[in-house]
């Protein structure tokens, strides 16, 4: 018994030990999940030992413009990377311990110094104001400085106290599970499993620190105390020169908070090679550009040129005059002196005058007085200064002929008055109707208001999108002299919302939409006027847009304000949709700023936004758009427009599939940036596998109002059945002039395609090399095609020209061209129409090399089906559309009758001509026919 008892206790002790060991192993192998504060602490701890930080994300500059960036900041504060805006603007940034250097393309400088954009383009500028960089103190954000900001140790930060973290969601970055942490103000994405590393950060700025001095960049150490949230310098030199300071920061409109410097960025630790490359790039730039001047000096140097002409009574065959050109400014003056008299130009000579110097020239004209008679003549001398007026003397003469005094400041502002060719082009576009018959009163009023408008736009950083609207797209709609005055008043003080709406207006105009911004819209034949932030006449939408940099309450309040404005009188024209657009800054102090569509939908349910749906006689709005910056798969914030309708806000349905598809169709029509990223110009998807919010991009087709709709919305009629393609080579063009024309058009298409490809490559990877390639392609495009917008019409012209000047004359000898009336949008019409020798009518669909046949909603008996080009159903649809225009266009009606009769009697043929891609040379095309009788 005793022996048995001993064994019993031995086994009991062994069992107890095994249980304790198993419990310890369980604790070791399955540790308790870290709390949000522990996650944040572990991530910031790892951050402090990083060799540097690579940032990739978005921020907001002092003008409210969204800046994309990719920068690497080494531990010692050395920084190198790139900045960009959606308009194609980009810049390189190099920060050494001693100074900051920036090199931007001409688009970059359009926002800050449009008059000097060409001169500043692609040159390094020293110590630009932070308003030009647009990054607050991000370039000083070493690993320790970022860790201090996240932990609350930086007392100049958003809270001045340690952060209290909680989990607000889960995500994945580059396929790695991660947790989203927030303390109510900051956002912090941390890997969900060891090693705990920061993956993305969202830091708001301090709106109250404008103009704070810039601390010297200290080496990164545990006691570094960099003030990372200040808005940055308006450097000392800039403060003494008004035009530099005004370009750096724009005062906000009354009632709208100043935009705080905001940061929403993916973060990662660079490898040793990246840090070494950063240091070497900065050293290279700093050493090779030691003489780089500060921006304040580059633009502060101004010329002050005066021209004095002296001529006396002349009775000899040749009459002399003396011209004295003086320069009392601080910069050299170079240009052309031109003298005119009695229809002669006796002097047209280049002149250079140093600061404080003068040049004397002599002009000799022929005496044109008849023998024995005396006639009065008027001598005129003008100095066309290249640095002020650009390189287009004809443009300068045209403006001076309208009454502009180009050597004087625009409007009432003497600051920032370097004009340059873009400014002159804008003045020209806004006064094109001023002529000899214009009354002096109208002329004086117009020149004054146009000058004020352009000066306002330059001073407030809004020149670039307005230039696009008025010059590049020729889409500025103004209601007479009162409209010009309205523009001058509107641009006197622009809010962040105004500037972003103007940029969106420019995007719509480049996509071919007719728009009204800054003016009261008066429909044709109506005495009523409608005034809103934006009227999209093509999309039939009235848009009220608000920019939000505050918290969730500010989002809700601005949403309510936009809806209230849309409900007012004199805002929404009959038949227009009402759109409330809330543009949330990348790091506004609301959880909504980084939310995707699904998260927004959940929050809106909590906020009960559906209560704003009920309006008088129907929904208070037709679409609510919210711009946010959720992280993409790689953690980099992606600007996203989420579109909601009252049907969705009021619905309790769990599956949002239909609403997401409707949103994508809405964006195809109203978000040109999104459309160009996902679709080719003819509505084909760039990728058939792309999804958004879990839903595949829809196939698109045009409806009867030329709007995109989902092709699957309606059943399809039978598709086109074409004959085998017959190739017609370029050797049969024959006529030398036509051959030269076709080669030129092909070269223009190649130039357009090169620019498009360069822009896409730049957007995919914003490296300095890709930026320079894009800039070179843009310069070549401007040289070849001027200010013409780069869109599908350039490629379409190759197909149309191949048909008209080569393939149709070659394959159908004697075919007679029949001009077709144009439609406002280019829809509801055939490409070309001919009459053959036997009286048969020939319809031609002309296509560029990469274009395919389109689908659209039918008309008449096919109104409930989708029809494809080159089919009888499509032909009947277009004939029906032409007949519907008969009241306004009798010729359309007559042609519709002729086409219908030909179709009914088997006297209508339908062919497809498609140009071949030959690069810069014309390469012929193919011909196919469809049987429609």
C-alpha cells in the first residue's frame, strides 16, 4: 500500500507539471492580441529606428489644391522626390540641410506664377515659399519627427497631448492584414501581426500657424523636436515682394475655414539603396545648382521700359525719326522695337536694354506726300518686350489694337504682373468680339473687367483651370457685358470650394461638356437666369459644391447647406438634376475622410442623412457626391468620388450591387478623370477584369441623349455583319497635296498618342524621368497642335480623312460628297454621306486605327433595344434622329427623307473605313461593307 501511494503522488505531480507546461506553451504560442494603444506604441517604436521614411500620398496646399507626392526623407532630413497635380503639373523637390530646391514644369508654375511659367519651367529655384511646395513641413518629417507626431510628443501637433488610440476598422496593404487606428483626429494604419510596422498615416495640420518661421532641419535623433505641423514659410524675401507672397497663400472667403495643411500618406522604410540614392540626388542637385536663385529674386526682377519717338517736319524724299528706349527696371529688357507711319514699317528691330540703360535707334520712312502738297502723318513707336508679352508679336498687336496697355498692370493690382504668352492668350480669348464698331463705353468696361478678372485669377492661384476653360477648350460662356462684370466680381475672392469647382469645370470642358461657371445661366429664348456653383449644360446638372476640412459635423452641415441652396429659386433650370457635392479634404478631422464607399454608407445610416431626401414635390437632390481618400491596395490614398441617391439612402437593402453599378455609369458621364482612367474614348473598358467596390466595370453605350448607359440595361439587336476587310494601300492616293495632308494628319495622331501614353506612364509611376518624358511630349504637342485639347477627335480625324481623301474616291470613283449638318455633341449623325454615279446613297462610318463599332440606344421601333453601328437598326435610328431635328434644321429633315426612301428601295449602302496605324506616316486603310437592305 505504501508503495502504491508513492506512485500515485508521483503521477499526480507529473500531471500537474505537464498541465503547467501546456499552459505556458499556450501563452507563448497564442499571446493575447495587442490593444490599439499597444499596436500604436509598437509601430512608433519601430519607426524610430528606421533609416528614413518614404511617403506616398496626398496633401492640400494653401490654395486648397490637392497635391500628390512621393518623397523619401532620410534620418538627417535630406529629402528627394516628386510632387504632382491632376492637371499634369509636376515638380522635383530636393531638400538639403542648408536649403530647398524645386524644379517644376510649366503647368506647375501656372498656379503660382503664370506670367513667368515658361521662364521658370524646368529650372531649379532655391528656397521657394511653402505655398509653392504645398507640403507644409512634410519634407522635414524624419522618422523620429513622425513618431513624435503620432505619439503626441510634438506639442506643436494637432493635440499637444499623448494620443488615445482605438480601432476604427480593418484593411489590407499589399495583401498584408492591417488595423486602422484613430484617436478622433489622427489616423494610423498598422500591420495586424508582428513585426508591427506603420503602413499609412493621416495627419491634420494646424490652421492657426500660417506664416510661422521654418525651423532649421535638425539631424534625426531621439530628442529632435521638429515643428511638423506648421504651414511653412513665406520666406523673408517673399514678404517684401507682394506678388510672391500672394502666390503662396490665398485668403479664404468669409465663412469658410482656412485649409489646414493636411497629410494622408502611405509610409514605408526605404532600403539602403533608396536612402543612398536620395542623399546622392540631393548632393548632385545642390552642387550643380549652387547659383540657383530664390523664387523671390527670379520673379521680382522687373523691367520698366519707356519709348520716346522724335520726328520733325519733313520735305526731303526720306524722313527720319529717332526712337529712344529706356529701361528703369531691375532686369534686362529684350524685345522688338517697331515704328509705323503712313502704312510703312521703317523700323522692326530687336533691342536689348540693360537695367538703368537706354538705346537710341533711327527709323527712316519714304516721304509719300504728292509734289507741292503737305499731308499730316502719325508716327507710332512700340516696344514688344518678350519677357512681358511672350513670343507672338501678332497676338500683342491684336491686343493693343483692342485698347490694352500691355506695359501697364492688369486691373487694379500692380503685384504679380509679369504677363507672358498664356496671360495674353487669355486676354485675347475674353475680348475676341471687341472690334472697330464696339462703342468706347463697352470697350472701356470690357478691358477693365477682363483685366481685373485675369489679375484676380493670377493672384489667387486659379489661373490654370480658367485658362483651360477659356483658351484650351474655348468653353467660356458669358452672358454679355454683365456676365464679364459678374466674373470680375466672382474672382475677386475665391474660396477653396470655388477653386475646386473651377478645376472640375475645366475637366468637364476638356471632355466636351458645355458648362457655366462664375456666371448666371440664361437659357436660349428665356428671360430667367439661374445661378449656381456650376451648371453642366451637357449633363443637365446643377451642382453646389462644398470643401470640408473640419469634422463630421462640418460635413453634415455643409451637405445640408448645399441641399438648401439647391432648393432655392433661380438656381436649378427646368429639367436639370440637383447635385450636392461634398469635397472632404484628405485629412479633414473626420473619420469620413479616409472612408471607402461601404464605410460611408454605414456612417450615413448612423448620421441619418436620409432625412435630407424629402423636398417640395420630390427628392431634395438627385445625386450626392462625396470625395474621400481611402487607401488603395498599396496603402496609398486614392481620391474617390462616391455617389449616393435618395433611393439608396432610404433603402434597407443589404446588397448595394445595383447602386454601385449606377454610380459607375454616373461617373462615366460626370467624372472625366475617372472615365479616362478606366475607359477608352469610345466606351470600351481598358480592362474587362477591373472591379470597383466588388463590382465589375459595366460595358457602356450611348442613349438617345448621347449619355453613357450600361449596355446591359437593354436587350441588343443583332450586331453588324461585315464583308471581309479590303486593304487599300497609301500608294494609290496619287495626288501629292492629298498625300501630304494625310501624312500630316497621321503625324498629328502620333503626337497625340505619344502625349497620352506619356501621361499614363507618368500617372502610373511619377518618377522624374517619366515627368521629363511627359513634358517633352507636351512640348512637341504644343508645337504641332497648339492649344487644341488632346482628345479622341485628333485620332478620329485620321479615319475621316482616310475615307474622304483616299479610300472612297479610290473605291467609288465619281462619288459626290454630301455635307451633313453638325449636331452640338457630334452624336445622332453619320460620319459621312455620298451619292454614287447611279444615284445610290453611300453612308460611311470612318474609324481611327484603334476604334471599334459603337453601341447605343435605338430610336423609333428600336427604342427599347441597343443597336450597333453598321446595322439597319442603327441606320434607322440615326435617320429618325435627323427627322426629329427637322424643325430647327430643315436640311436634316430633307436628308432624312432621302435616306429613308433610299433604304426602302434598296438604294442605300453602308461601309466602314478604318485607317491603319502607320505612326507618323499615312499607311492607308481597310474597307468593309454591311448588307442592310
